[in-house]
């Protein structure tokens, strides 16, 4: 892998049940970049992120994550260095699990605190991460008592527990109301603009969910890359219209993006 890259995909394709979901994907994520992956439902966004997170293997092509090539390393070990936030993981967290334990158990990639031994330092770090993402004081509350937005904050804190070299967010605002979305976007803006934060990649199909501070964009249509590069160059009314297959007007103001049909 080239120096400074957290992720590299070369000619990646993915087929399931004889249906092509991704084809000819080439994508590189550098250490100082924050990417948004945009596309309509069914365009292959989640599959792309799951391959990057080492939960799926491509049918064709090569994938390198944090300097190691998929197929030539133990993915169970490398997954600890990739922070992954997804709806599937959220559903696996036990409702009566405390928020601080949900974060802390990421240290061993576990879902319950009794499977491994944890130190006071582990618990202190989990509390600090909750504070960092705007969830201070929520550590002793159970998952079941948290709002959708608060649960997403817990997931993001969990994704940072192992000092990851790459953080991947799969539609983190998909279940949130307007208020919850805006609070999450504000939290992600702080993370994106933190020079010490790891490289980020976030999947969404709504331009309104793109946090300020994100630097690059990748547009997917029918499993193929339509455009990619610096966000302000890639994200235009024309490219967004081609991505979603209908005429759209795009506005960029005060660091935020908004789109509507025209």
C-alpha cells in the first residue's frame, strides 16, 4: 500500500446470487481525508463499506486496509483497528447493557463485559470517549433508555475505543429525527475537523447529512463509481442528478449541503 493510505481498493467487484452489486471500484482513502459515499438505495454503498470494514470479501480485485492485504492476514485481528458503525451492530447490543460497557467492550471486539477482563483505565477511557461525542453522563444508562441519537453517539464512541486507524460509518443518521440528525452532524463535524482523528468514511443518501469538514466524495450508481475526488469538485447539481437519476438542485452554504428536485 502506498504511504499514507488507510484504505486502497483496486478493481473491486462483488457478486451475490449471480447479481453484480459492485464492479470495477477503485478507491483510496488517505490518512488526512474524510469521505462521504453517496448513492441511491441499492447502489452498493453498504456493501462497499462492509468490504472496507473486513466483513465481506470482494469477488474480484484487491483490498488493502491499514497496510495489509485482505486474504493475506487475520481479519479478526485487523478488525480491531477499524472502527465500524452500522445498523446491524446497533441491533446486536443488548438493551440492558450499560452505555459505558457497550463502549468498553469494543477493546476486545466483544458485546458483553463478562467475556474479558477490563481495567479501570479501560472504563475511564470509555467514559472520556462518551464525553468526547457529547454523551457525558450517559455511561450508567442502559441502551434501552437512550434515544436513537444517543445510541448513535454510543456507537461512535465505541468505534473509537481501540484507537482505530480508520473509522467507517454506515448511514449513522438513518433512524434519527431532525433534531437528532443535527446533533449527530454537529458531533461528526467536531470529529472531522479534529487533526488527531483517524480517516473517516461515511455512507449516506442524503446530502443534508454530510458534516462540515468532510473533504472528499464518492458517488455510486448501480454499483459503479460515477465520480470521486475533493468534495466541492465532485458534488455538483449535475453529478448528483446523474447519481440519483432525476433533476436535482444542490446548494452549499455555511459548510452544509442541501438538495431538492427541480
